[in-house]
C-alpha cells in the first residue's frame, strides 16, 4: 500500500516551490527503507534562530522502516504472540516557528502520517503432534497526528552564546484501533496528553553547536487502543498511570562552503515504562522500569539563498528501543532518511 501511493509521485519542475516539495518526497521514497530523525527541538535551538525577528517554516518528508525482533515482552496493540512485526511510515510535518518579541517565540507542529504494519502471529502448539500455523495480516492508517504547541524564551543573548527555555503541550487526536478483538488500523497517537519543559544553549562560533534538555510528562489517561498481553495467559485493558521521559538533543554544524554544510545531531531518550491501572491498583508490564534510545542523525544542508534551505539527512539508532517499548508500532522510532525545506522570513 505504501509503495502504491509513493509510486504515483514523480520528478516535477524544480522552479515551482510546492512542486519541489513533491519532488523531495519522491527522492525520499527512492532512497528506500529508512526514516529521518523527528526534530524535538524548540524555536531557539539552532544558533542565530529567529534573529532578527521573523518566522521559520519547516516542511519535512520522512520515511521510517522499523522491525521488532524480540517478542518476549508485550506489545500494547496486539494480544497474540507474534513472530513478526514490521512497521513503515511516511510522515509529512509542518513546523512553524514565529517571533513575538526578540526573546519570545511560539511553535506549532502539525504531522500527517501514513502507516502500514505487517504482522505475523506465532504458531499455536496444541500437542506434540499438532501445531496450528501462524496467521499474517496487514493493517494501515493515515491522517493527522498529535499537534504540538510550544512557547520559547531566550534568556540570554550575548554573542556567541545564547541560552533559552521552552515549554509546551501536545494534544492527542487519535488512539482508537477500531476493534476490541483485533486492531483494524494503526492508531496515529498514543492517546496520551504530554506536557514538556526544557532548556538549552547555542554557540555560533568557532563552530555552530547547540545542546538542549527536555522533560516530558504524561499525566496518564485511559487508552482505547488494545492494552492486551501482559504476560503468559494474562490480558488486560484500561488506563495508564502517569509516566515521564527525558530527552537530550545535541547538534553541531560545519560549513564546507557558502552553499553546503554538514550537520551531526545525536539524541538520547530515557523513557519510563508506564504502569497499567486496574481495579486492584497499578502494576508493571515489563521487568524494566525504563528504556533508553540513542540515535544519531546526519544531514547535508544546501543554502538556496537568503531565505531558503534544503536539508537531506538520515538517522540510525545506536541503541534501539523498538524491542522494548510497548507503544511500538503506535510510536515508530526514527530510522532512515528525510528531506526538509526551510523558509526564513521577517
């Protein structure tokens, strides 16, 4: 299904800005099975961001392709024992950052995603001589993901340094898989509100670099997607208790010429595994209380003029959480390539 939709795109006249975006999307598809890192940064993360006052608009296209190989731990979306879980996602993201004052800015992020998940259940052993074969099926979905709204304040602006803080919220739109037996589609979100607060610093020279920390809090809510297998012959559904994540983003950029530059962006996420809330109280679903993910993104940036830039990048996990995170494939980690078009105005 993904391939059918993507084959319809083609090479189009690059003189048109909007058609150039479609061409970028085609290039992402041609690069194959992978996906770019999803930016978690705020308006003042990059050196010289929104200076002078104005706006930054980022339109990005990315393709994620992730396999789960360990099925000893439960997966929220499926109650069956699985032998294969392969998730693919095409994501288009609109990211607007707007100055209100020289030190205050707002950010609005709107993602649109198409997801396809291939699943194969494990065979069921009846006795020593009889084993039922596993069943394979595909589910997919498309639509608007959880929007994010953030407010950022630049605390210090003393070249070459700047220090900033931000806070924000994301609002769940969709988490209903359409069935209480087997999911009919892939939810486009976890159904959990998020609140976050963070701080960071940026350096303009001798090399452009930045570092930011963000604390992300999930108040805990009812989940209409399947919270199913939690152990041997143990199934449940209901709500999640409050949980949290810690994320550290870093970036460094080296100019190769007036047009080209290269950028390296590692990101570390340490996330709490949520507890399940039941009538008897809360209980763990994994032996682990936390999981860790480390990915490194690299990109080539092309300056098209004073107000436009293209970025071709990719991301690979150094430490992957796809085998531990029970939200997978409701949440698909970055793993692959992407293209971003940046427009700067005042």
